């Protein structure tokens, strides 16, 4: 395949989707690890320190640009593939196969991805933009002034509608990951049944644990568990 066909051919688009998806999965591991700091039961000190490091590290800032590029490439390619798939299915099957033909989450990846994207817009507006541009009230920890992201999160998740939106988004993320995880490995060439079974199981565990951890963050703050 020529490099010019990466963004134009069907195989190339799927490969870009797979690689960008795997990159975003690696980001989720870091993000959920950072969020887990809220459960340190230290009034947010560990979380604020971790958030401060992420805010001030030059390397992290550079990776943040790469991350955003990965998001937009994944989203754009996903939209293109969804449009192409729908155009090929203008004439439906006479017999509806349902889950016998494919799992429901694989058929609704576009919808699940759209819900996640809408959630990201809310998430960026509530937490990311204040931390990067408008500023957050400072707190002093170990003699160092830093943004009090923990308090901002407490205020943000004090509203029930916000918590509900986050939980719905995490539910969507879980199903999106379950299909996307194994699909990405198939796309990059993993066809051995033994490995695919392992990847599928690992993908399900990863998707459930990560999504549940993300969902428990706003729930824990709303219920004052942290």
C-alpha cells in the first residue's frame, strides 16, 4: 500500500482507525490512573499533585497535542467509514439477523462514538479549558502553589445531571471499547484464533474496569465518598 492510500483506501482508513484507537486506549490507562488518585483519601492532595505535573510538564504538553490529533483523526475516520458503510447498506437484508449477524455494539459504533464525542465537548468545557486557559483557584501543597483541580471536580460533580451524563458516556465507552479493542487487533493482522480469544477476553476486562473506574469518579464525588 502506498502511503498516499492510507487516508483514501478502505483498508487504509481502517488501519488509521485501528492505530489511532489503540493510541487512545493507551491514553485511557494514564487518565484512569490519574483519576484514581481521588481515592487516596487525602483531600485531593495526590490528585492535585498529579494534575499539576501533567499541567507543567513540557513532554506531557507535547503529547497532549498528539493526543488531540489522535482524537480528531479517529473521529473523522470513524465518520467517513460510517457514511461508507451506510451507503453500502441502502438495501437492507430481507431477513433481519440481529445479533446472529453481528453484535449490536459493532452495528452502533457510530452512535456510541457520537455519544462519547458529545461527552468530550462537555468534559473539555468543564475541566480541561479551565485548567489550560481560564485558570482554576489555586491551592498550596507542600509549599508549592498549584491549581485546585480536585475542588473544581467536586463542584462540577455536585450537579446530578452532570453525573448522569458522565455515567451514560462511560456506559457507551465500555461498549465502544469492547468492539474496538478486538477489531483494532484484527485490522493490524492478528488472525490466530488462540490469540483472538485472549485479546477478546482482555478487551472485555479492560473495557469494563476502565469504564467503571471512570464512572465511579463522578458518582463518588456526588455521594461525598471522597
